[in-house]
């Protein structure tokens, strides 16, 4: 019996072990680093300690930063505003290859604080995407070369209102207009020569477990325009997974670091471990994150897996 068990485990290891040539990308959902998570970091605690092994084993780590970072500014007139202290920057720098700032909260304290945040990030050499000092810079992809492949990641905010959209002469977020989406993806392919393009949209209606027809239309537009993977967020709950033209769409990863929620759906998020193989086939694992009352995630193990063969 022991011999049979040993053989089974050995075969499992051979089948599922990561090759040294695999590119492992870890995506997590919404991270709000004000309020209780901000206090957690202030007390020199690591909010992602339960996921540290996965972070360290990944070649690229990406998350959505759902709060502006700064020390002041004029609060926008909206129901919820989040202002994280700059002390969170070392935590982000240590654990993330880049963060998306394409969302409906990075403009919570106005243009000056938004610009100041980008300056703080640049000083700390913390990479970000999905926002910028003007329209062109907001739509620039995050580019990283790893293991012989060039990966491009684009962030888009697609949640109304458009009041903090970057313009030719104004700082803001990269708005996900159809023409922008197509042009940005094609530029990542043709100008930056990306081998693999990821879109990271902030979209959908809050607390909806299924993606909307508009999310589905936009996701398919992204893939038709040349994206290889779509990973979304904003609804504060996880949403469905779709395979379209042999490409994966994860409509929402839900919350990853975020206090203030009580419902099971809003306190259960996903950490997506995505592998790109040498032959361009892919596989993935979804680790379930259970948020405690402080908004800190606990790793509840792998709950979904999947794979796709490379396109002919």
C-alpha cells in the first residue's frame, strides 16, 4: 500500500511540477490599504503572510491598489474614500512587481494627491500601470521580460463616472473606451513586441456574482484585439470564468485585502496563480483567500484549476 501511494505521489509530482522555463504570474484582487489594513501595516505586520510562499515563488506579482496613497488633499464628494499612508509603499515594493491604479478610488483626494502618489512610487521604484500624468502615460503598459518572453499588462478603469479619466493635459486613470482598449493592446503587441498580453480591467456591478453582458462584450473585444488573458476586479465578489477563443477570462478576483465587509461572498477572494509554458500553453490554480474582520486574507487552499493547450 505504501509503495502504491509513493508511486501515485511521484506521478503527481511529475505531472504538476513547475518547469524551470514556466513563467508564474500571481494576480490578486482589490487591496484597500487605508483603515484596518493600514493599521496592520503600521504595526509592522505583513498582511499577506499566509500567501508569502506563493508570492516568493512567482516571477511576476500583480494587484489592484484600491486606495490613493498620500497624506492630504481634498476629499472627493462620494460615499467611500480611501487614503493610505505612504508607509504602505515598502510593503507594496517588497511584494509586487507592479500595481494597477486604474480604479474608482485612486482619484479620491484629487489631482494633487494622485500626482503626489505617482511621485512617491517613482521615488521608491515601485512600478504601476493604468494611470499617469496625462493620457499617453496612463495608457502605457507595464512591461517585463522574464525567461525569454516579454509580458505586457494593461490596466483599464471601466466603472462610471469618468470624472477621473486621464486627458491629454490632465492626470488620471486609463479609461476603458473601446478604441483605447484596441489601440493599447495592439501597441503592446506591435510597438513593444509583447509575447503575452494581459488586460487587468476594473469593471462590473458591485456584489454581482455573474459577469454582466457589457463585461462579456468588453472581455471578448480585448481578446479579439490581441489579449491573451483577461483578469478583472471591482465587484467585491468573485465572478465566473469564461474560455473564449482558447483564452481565459477571470471576470473578478474579488477582494484580497479589504475591511468593512461581512458577507461570505465579499470576504472570499481569489489569488490566481497563472503559468505560461514554454510552448505557450497555460495552466492555473486559484487559491481561496478568506478575509478576517481586519480585512487580512488567510489562504484556504486551491479551489479551482484549469489549463489550455497552445493555439495551433
